[in-house]
C-alpha cells in the first residue's frame, strides 16, 4: 500500500512542478495576448487590489497542495525506513489539514466558469498547465484514497514499543 502511495505522490510532485512552471491560460483580446500561471494569477489579483482573494488563491492552489504532496512524500519515505523517525507521526497528525485546504479542484471550477463567461469577449488559449492541473486533481484524490494512516501508525507504534523495551532492558541489565 505504501509503495503505491509513494508512486502516486511522486507523480503528483512532478505534475505539481509542471503545473506551476508553464502557463495555465492565455487570452487574446483585440490583438493583445496575455498568459499566466497559477502563481501569476494570484499575483495579478494582488496587484489588482483583491488582496483577500489573492491570498486565498495562493494558499489553496499553490501552498496547501505543495504541503499535501510534500507531507505525503515525507510520511511514506519516513515510514519505509526500518526505524521511522518521530517526525513521521507529527506530519501524519497535520496531513489531514493540508488535504482540507488543498482546493485545486475548486480553482479549476472557477476557471471553467470564468472561461465560459469570457468566451464571447476574448479568445481563450488553454495552456499545458490547465490540462496538467486536471490530471493532478485526480492524482491527488487517488493518492489520498490509497493512503492508509493506520498502516503508518502501526509501524510507528511497533518501533516505539521496541525502543521502549530495549531501553527498559538496558536499565535492568
């Protein structure tokens, strides 16, 4: 189970980097062309005075998904070690929060609505990141569906119990 979660997490990490590196959308209006990335969209919102929306987009579409993927990679890689480090349990406790705040699918729905509304006024050119983000939505869902936190907790508890028994044996001997 952990190997499948690791593979999905690595795939999500690669897609995340691509999605945030290449343009998501391009618009052509009366001969002028502009394109932007997800991060660029948050920056445009900030520069346009929509500070709260810009921070929400940045957090839910850039930071939280990065934390979700990063935490999952760290948890799985730490758990696959013979003696999982203590921080694996700490990350495991905070991992559901990153999943809750990661809202790429909500952003994609908003982009879809905006595209439908603007289609009459501009030529919309979908970028590679738009398609990558759609795949990433499903990959993140698969990553979460394949992850069983009980498997990690069992391994951490087993290692901690062994360490406690070893420490008790050293004190007795």
